[in-house]
C-alpha cells in the first residue's frame, strides 16, 4: 500500500473518493445479487435452447391432440363413422412428434449422463485397482473440461509416482 502525505493509505483515499475496493465482497448486497447464474454459458445456452424446443414440440403435440380429439367428438356427435384423411394425418403427426421428442431427449440426456457415468466408472476402477488411466469423452459430449482436468490429475499422480524411490 502507498502511504499518502497525510498518513492515509491509498485504499482509504480511494474509498473516501467514492471508489470501492473491488477485492472485498459487497456485504450490503442481497445474496441473490452476488450469485452467478450463468456458470457455463455454452452448456446452459444449449440446454435453454433444448428446453425451448421441447416446449414448442409439446405445444405442437397438444394442438395436434386437441384437434384430433375434437375431430373424433365431432364425428361421434354427427353420427358419422370412420376416420377421415385428416384424422389419420393428425394421428401420424402425433406419432412423429412423440418419436422426435423421445429421440431428442435420448440424445441430450446421453451427452450429459454419458460423461458423468464414464467418469464415475473410471474413478471406481482407480479406487479398486489403482490403475491410472486417462479418460476420453465422445466428441459431442458435454463437460469436456472435466475429462481434461481429470487427465491432468492422473498425469500429476504419475509424475509424483515416478519421483518416489522404487521399492
């Protein structure tokens, strides 16, 4: 800290002038203002995009189903029988949307759960056998930085082991 002529240090002088010390947390702010809501923008943006897409798909699915059931009720009320081309089209659209939603859900969950499961299994193997083995996630998996960090730890452990005297 720099001493001023009048004996005050530079931090005190800045605080008097209205500048706050950036290294200290602002105790006057409520906790929710100090939280960081976007912790990994790449992953969170993709998940928000998927959530919006799924919302639109479910909305479309709801519209298809409501039209389908409304059509069935109209046929029954008029005393008509059988399904029309519109009924079959609505039913096919319903099946396509359901298939797409399930397929998209499997892909997204696989990209998230797969790497976590692989990491857990590798850590269990390390615990049981002591085998130091690096881990690789698939190209499009999330959490690639976790694999990089884990591999750095494995590398560091190997370095330490190599420095130890052999018995």
